C-alpha cells in the first residue's frame, strides 16, 4: 500500500523488516555443502551394499526421477571400492560396495542401467574388475597387449608395468560390399586422440567401434589417497 503525504512530497512505501540472519547452529555444516548442476546440495544420502547387490541398488536409486551421474573405483589399500553417484534435481546420492582383494567380479550394472556401459569398461581396463554379464568389455581407455596382467589396486596405488596394445581394432561385420574406415587415434581436428573404426557398405553404418585411450596418462591414480 502506498501512503500519500499531505505536504505534496513524493509518496513512499513502508520498509519491510529484514529477516534475521541464520546463526551458526542453523547453517548446514560446510562439509555437507556442494554444488551440482547449479544447485546447492545440502544433504547427501549414501548406502553401502555387498557386491552381489550393487547393481540392483544402483538401479533402484536411478529411478525415473534420478539418473546415474558417475561410476568409478576408489583404491582402498589392496581392495577396491565401487562408487555410483546418482543425481536428482538438487541432491546427490551414493551407492558403494567394497570388493575385497580376492573378489575380481560383480554383477554388471549395465544390464539394468545402460548408461553404466562405458564406466564398467573403464573399471575393467584400470583395475581388472569384471562386470559379469556386460555385453562388451572391449578396452576403452587402456588396451593391454596380449599377456599383460590386468592392473589391480595396491599399496600406494602402484601396479605392475603395463604394455599397451598397438593392434588396430578388428573388423567384425562381414558381407558383400562391406569395407572398413579407420580414424585416429593420431588425427587432426575433432577426431584427435580418439580411435574410430567405421564398418559400412556405403550409406548405412551397421557398426562403429570407439576407443578414447590415446591420451590416457593415469593421472587420476596419482591423486588416490591425497
């Protein structure tokens, strides 16, 4: 409501009382404040499950209102902890599972959550962990030469030296008029550092194979535990 003064001065609006600032006890603890897609995440929800229940727990968390944002491994001494991050509109939730040194596989998440496909291929490359039931564990970031042992988590994040495979991706589609077009991994432009193998008879492209390994340097492993 605007009050008009009798002396002809300009009308003014009444000032609103300022809300008192929240005290320290009312503010969320700093360790629980995060940013996710422009929203501040105050509360986190996490659950730890056994390896055999990991896939179903991730699928339950990534329902129609949430999506799988990441799936990665964290070395835990000589074991590996799987961590799935599920994002909602303003909140992140976590599903984790610890794989003991004697455990080298777990039921695949990809069969229930297809967006886990490349994450599980990367886990297989970097830690030698097999996602049982995965449709195609072709190397994605770290193709190993034949006879090279798969890396495993260890003290300090160290592993045995690896020999990279330099063999080209094989052609898997055969038929009349089929031919293969290889791109990369050393190529100028947007194709640089990515290896593509396009299999096509001309117009249609029945299969494309992709590897994004060429510039992988294992930098993430250097920060484990720091």
